[in-house]
C-alpha cells in the first residue's frame, strides 16, 4: 500500500499556496512511491467563510495595510486567537474530518496556521493520531504558527526558529 501525504494550504496571500505547490512537486518528482494530495482546506468550509477569509486578507493587506498590521499584532495573544480557531473549527470540522478519514494520510503538512489548528483539534480529541508538520511561510515569528501538537516545523530563518523556541 502506498504511503499518503496530505498537504494543506489556504489561498490567503500567495505564500501558502506556493509553498504547498512546491512541496507537492517535490514529492511527485522525488518520491513517486508516495501519493500526495494538495488541498485548499477552505474547500471544506461554509461558502461564506471560504470567500470571506481570502477577501478579508487581500483587502486589508492591499487597501488598508495599517489595519492589517493592527489585526496581525492583535492576534499575537493566545487568548485572542481562540476566536479565529473556533470559527475555523465551526465552519470546517465535520467535512474536513470526513475527508481525512477517506484519504487516510500517513503524514499531514500544513502551510497555513488555521489548517494546522484543525489538525491539532482532531489530535486533542483523539480522532486522529497522524504525524504533522508546519511549513511557516512567514519571515517573522507570529504565535499563530505555534501549536504543541505539531510534530515538525520548517521555517525560513533563524529568527522564526528562535521565536518557536
């Protein structure tokens, strides 16, 4: 039986999808014995959430960068992140879990922190016990990227590495 790797991303900015695409290409070229599925995890969410999240990011980052900067800094605190996590979980969990069970991956890689959170929640509830990795696409550390249930981290530089520590 072939090993299966699930790569999760969200089309919020270009970094997350590009990193997921590069990983997918790497596996397909170098590890032909591994089945790879590259998935936009927002496809499992409610259609409003699926469209709203990328729209919100793109609008804030391009039209009102000062507001984006405020939100970015506001969500550095763990207690404030629960709002984002709860929304993601509410809009995504059942369809997402159905897909996980159907694909049955041996390893999960995420290039977006919300997808990583969903994986963590399923681990905490003992629904899955699949090793996971986080590919941090930011060049600076943000606490959204940290998750105790993640087995491996891949970061761009030593500053992000030190932030994770």
